C-alpha cells in the first residue's frame, strides 16, 4: 500500500483514475488527505493549447529514497472537443504521465497501459464503429493509452473472430440474450463470489423448491413479454452457481417452461448450460441436455492437480473431471468448454504445463483461461496469507504459455475481459476452435445488446442500441431474498423493457 499526495485538489473522477493507475503497481494505494505522511509525492501539470494539443507532465518523488522521476505527454487533436471530451483527454494524459513515472520507479511494465477497465475490446469496437482504420486504432491505442503492441495484436485477433462469428454484431441490438442464474453448488470454491449456496442444506430448508417455483414464473412472464413484443433471442446462458447441481427432472421442467414460453425457439443461435462442477454431472442430466438440444456446456477443471482442487474447496478429483468430460462426449455433447485458472494456490509454470498437457488429451472445443483475481468477498481474499500464489512474472509466463499452446493447437482468442485485483494485471481470455465460439460470451462482453437476467444474482443490462446507454437491474443473490422479491423484479424489468422498446404488454 502506498499513500500518495497530489499538488492540488483534483475532481473525484481524476482521483479514482489516479488511484486505479497506482494500484497497477501497489495494492490498495490511496490519495492522501491533507498533511499526512506520504510515500509518494506527485506534481501534475496539464493543459490544452490553442492548436488543441493536450500536454501533461508529472514529477514523482519517492519519499524514502528521495528519487525523482519526470515524464511528459503531448497529444495533438483535430478539434477542441466538448468540455466533457476535454476532461477525458486531460485525465487520460495525466494517467499516462503517472503510469510512465511509476514504471520508471518500479521497473514494472504495464502492457495494458492506462486501460484499467474491464473491456478493452469494447474500446476497440468503439473506434472501429467511429470509422478509424486498423492502423489508426493501433496508433491511438499506443499514443493515447500506452498499450503494448502485444496486447493490440491480441485485441485485433479477437475482434476479427468476433465479427466472423457474429457478422451482424453492429446491429444485434435488435435482439436480446437471456441469462438464467441457478444459485446452488455442491460446495463453495475459495475464490468464488458468485451466488453459490450449498445445494444440500438449501434443499433441506425447502429453498431449492421455492426458488424453482419463482424461476418458472420468471421464465413464463419474460417469455410472454418477448412473444407479445415479437423479440428474437440471440442466445441463452444458464449460469450460477452450477445449473447442473439441481436434479435431472428439475432441469427438464425448467427447459420445458423455457421452450414453451420463449418466442422463435428455432432462431435462438445458442443455448449454453454451465456444468462447471464435474461432481454434478450424471448421465441422466446429460440426457436431459440432449433432449432439449442444448448446444454448449462447460465442464471446468480449473486445475489438473488434486492438491490444488482440495486447497480451493472443490470437492472433486482431477479424474472425475476427465471421466465426466468423456461421459459428456459419449452422451453427444459436441461443444464443450473447459476453464483453467492461472495463479491458483501453490501452482506455477509446471502445474500449468501439466494442465495444458491434460487438456491436450481431451481437446475441448473451447478453453477459457482465467487469471486469479482477488475479489473482496471471497474466502481467499479474506485469508490471503493462507494462500501462496504465483508472482507477477510467473503469472505472465503462464499466460504466455496459454497463448502459445492455444496457437499450436488451432484455437483462436475470441473474447477477453479483465477484473479488478487480477494477478499480474493480466486478463481472462476465451479461446475456441474455429466456429465453436460462444455467442453469449461475445455479446455480453461487448455490451451490444440487452441481456435479460432471470434467477438468483442475475444482472440485467438493458442496452439502448441508439445511444449505447445501459440501465442495470440486479436480482438478489440469496435464494431467500429472491423468493420474496422476484415478482417485483419481473415488473421492474418489464417496465424498463417497455420504455426501451416502446411497446406495451397486451394483458
Ligand atoms: S463451482 Fe463456480 S459458482 Fe460454484 S462455488 Fe465454484 S466458482 Fe463458485
């Protein structure tokens, strides 16, 4: 943790951005209130010239060593821009000079430059839609955002695959996608902050049944609205929790309700069911998935080292993952995703190589490589000292191996997102065999259409296709709260949908 003083009072949005940049180098950095003893003193200047060039300078002094670093930034623009645009440009310039100064101080290089947001590809698409050429986008990302060419190469590859997978990506806002959250799991993983409540105890307390009753009603009501408004569904994603933690007959009943009430089932491009925990997969449940033509499932090893699985609280073995993968194959599932996580406790390059070697035996249609992130509410973050995780260099080497291995085995990156407190300031990347990309993962990451969330912990994002404005609604995470509020939530979501799409439900 570093305490930083600034030469003057800056607006709150600038302070937030300055803190984000400092956090790329030091955990939990803070901008000091007046007269505190600080670790770093920062003096910025920033201005816009008459020819619209934006200038910024930074003088960074480390108090302990007395070392001082100076950096400068100049970026010409063609127009003066609105006040809002000027503020963004100046804030970006200040971020840039601070990043360079901190890189000099720490000798750390941030390949994502000043980008601290979750979706770098969304920024790329924004410039693309504004008419910038590929070369002009690269230039902007280097000179204004200080991105490395390595990361820009990755963005370019991802965007190209996305546009091939969804050629109508820029107009897909006419349709919606659906997320359905089942908030139960056999046990809770140590890094998890998803709604994932122990299925057994919740079943004993009757919460599984009451939750399912509510979800059937949500599916029905939302299907009714979509039908009455003649909306097409692009993709459906069953997540959670683990949607296969409920019984086969309960899954069957839910899919029946979904297909009975959702409009135009023949034009839905993809339905995914997360079967992340191998200990929930059975032949019976796979038969239900097959019966309803579920296109894609996810069986998630996370690691192929038993000690790691034990350490993170996933009460299943490596062998069970492998067995369940082959069972799913035998039962006809021909689009299987597998997740791996870089940086799990006590894992280094050797364990990750082992995970890749095991993956090679199965060759799932897609492989999603996550980097461990320390989410505030997770058990792992609360007891961080208990867990030994890879250092920045090792995490980077593991991610590099993931890029190499996927290239060697004909997978291409097709979506990417970043998280707060992510190990090594890295990223999560979904790789896929050609033609097996998840449409849902693309539309949710790029925020190109409305996603209606049903069930526990489901976030709805209502995207205004004209303005890009996003309105959010969050269903409660806990089954007990969901049971009490789902009817209200349905009404609220329908109200927002009516406002956005301008049609009224005929009752
Ligand atoms: S299986 Fe997934 S949702 Fe369930 S506890 Fe583990 S990380 Fe969370």
